[in-house]
C-alpha cells in the first residue's frame, strides 16, 4: 500500500502508475463507452483490475 512518508524511492512512480491505470478504466467506461467492458460482470471486472492494480502497487522484490 502506498502511503505518505513511504521511504521507497519508487513510491511516487507507483502511485502515478496506479492513478493512470484507474484513469484508463474510467476513460474506457465513461468516455470511450467500451461496450465489452460495460457488459462484463462487475465482480469479474473488479477482479481483473484489482490484480493489475496490485501488480502496480506491490514493489518489486530486489
């Protein structure tokens, strides 16, 4: 989880990537009116995007 004061040097980049990922979904749903995503089961959509978001937020293991 990203939080204020996190000491990892890539925290800002990960936070920005997470915001971009969420923004992309919002754009696809509300601006581009992506019918495939709009027809998806909500739980399935949340599961897919949750996994992607977790991948962005979890720091790589050195």
